[in-house]
């Protein structure tokens, strides 16, 4: 184990990732599954998690940025791969050359990808996005006939193949929300328009993780699962990970850097937001907001130390925070668990989300690069030897089946 990992580490259970992918596939048996590994696999490590997802039957990978997609290709992935967040002047040509499906939401993007395809002498793989009501990226319905007609003309020329038509729900994590039916109706209209233009996409998709779990009529040909493959619920109102048969894949832990007795009335951390009520023991955890621990969880964030839940005492600083052990004792170097699956009594990412007034997505994705990822559950070895061997990203092995 490297020296940094002795301070703190995020242990990523790849067996949990594989299990989660299989569970989500079972929820959508008639559709293919895309494992979304944007933002470095939601903080879990894109290359390792992509490989695990492929092993569990994910036929597609998805990223937001082109650079994320290129990194997967560089690591050896040769399967179906989609990238959707583009800006003018982006590396369209490189994406075309690497057989990456690119998303197009407007005529400017269509023009750029066609020019790139012509320049490199290859046929681009394009997925057209319709804005059915989320209001972010995607072509407005009023402009959709023009975009689909232009895409069909470019397809007839041989510059591109329209491989997909897709959209994104706004409120799929709120079952019964009226926008869900409205977006599905808009999506059906868009599909009819695309068909009338002569387009025959390979995949039609609108379902994200919550829709995969709760809206079987929205699965179409492909479901895009992001947070679910990492075992985090898309919303506590929808259900816990356990409710859906999912297991959180990340456990964040650190070694206690200091344990000391202090008198009552002792101020703790910046601003003395917390003052000890009496003589007590303080333990120092060497993680802070520079590592992704939310400062908004000062005085509320939960940590498992010496077998019990503790609460952050005072403000979370850049590199460290304190917990009050009361009458209990601990030793320097002893492990503190900030969050994990919860089955050993530790807090979960959702517990931290509640403490910080945010969502589980943000808790796992914000864990920074100062915290090494240590991978277990690869199926190659077990225990500490496997964890130590798996630190850092490695290339794909064994293909993309």
C-alpha cells in the first residue's frame, strides 16, 4: 500500500459494481444497458468500473466529456461508447476516428461532425438528442424536423450514421410527476418525426437510473444507468439501495492522525463552533474539504470511530476535522470510516448527503484525487494482497465482453 493510502483511501468494491449492473439489467430485460462512467466513474475510477460493468453485461459505456471517452479507448476498451457533452470546436475528428458515438442537439453540431467525418474519410456515429422537457441540452421540438432532415441528408451522403435518438427525464426520481408522461409523449412525437425523415436508429433511449428502476414502459432499446451501478440510490424518496438490491461500492476511510485528552471548555477548529462540554478525548481525522469532504457538514457529518457513530466536532477544515469521543478511547492509526455500504454499522453516502443538505451523487463524486482508490473484488485475488495490487488505474484486460 502506498504512503498516501495509509492516511486515507476510498476502497472500491468491483464485485458490488458487477452485482449492481446485473441487478439493473434484470430490471430492464428487454433493453441493452449503458454504464455511465462520466466524472471518473462518479468518483470510483472510470477504467476499473467500466471494465467491471462490461464483465457484468453492459453493452455500452457513456461519458459526458470527449476526453473521458478517449481515456477509455486508450485503456483498451473497444466496445460501444457514447459521449454527449460537446462545445463548438470540439475534437469531433478524434471521436469519429475512434468509433465513439457523438451526441448532436443542433445544426451547429451536425455541421461540425459532418466536416470532421469528411476530413478523416470515415463515417461518423451520431445520436440525435431531443429536449423533451429537461431544458438542458437537446434540440427543441420546433427545430427537430429541420435537424432530423439534415441528419438524414448527411446520412444519405455517407458522412454519418444516425445510431440513436435519445432524451433525458427531469423528474424520473419522483414517481407520478406529471412531467414524466409529458416527456414520454414528446419523445414519441420526436421518434415519429425522425422516422418520417427516413431515420432508423439502432437505439432509442430516455431512461436513466430512476426510470430503469420504476418506469419499465420507458426502457425502449437501451437504459442509461449511472449512479445505480455504484450502488447509490437516485433519491431517498425513491428507496434505499437495499430496496432495489443494490450495494454501495465505495467505502471512505482514514487513519486517526491524533488522539488526545483535553479539558472542558476547549475550543475545536476554526471559529470555535464547538467547545468541549467537559474533559474529553478528541480524535483527528486527516480528511477535509480539499479531499471532497463537504464543509457544509461541519458539526453534522457522521463518522464511525472506535465502534460508534460520532459527529464532526466544529468546522471541517481543508485537510482535517475532529470528532469528540467523549469517554471512549482510540489509538492513532486506528481506522475511521466516513461512509460505506452500512452493513458494518458505518454511515452511508446518503447519511453524509443529509448532513450536508445535498445528494448522494455529490458525496461520492467530489472525493478528490488526494484520496487514492484501492480496488477489491476484481475476481483475481482477494483480501489485502488484491487491494494493494489494484491501486491506480490499469488498462482493460480480457476484452470488452
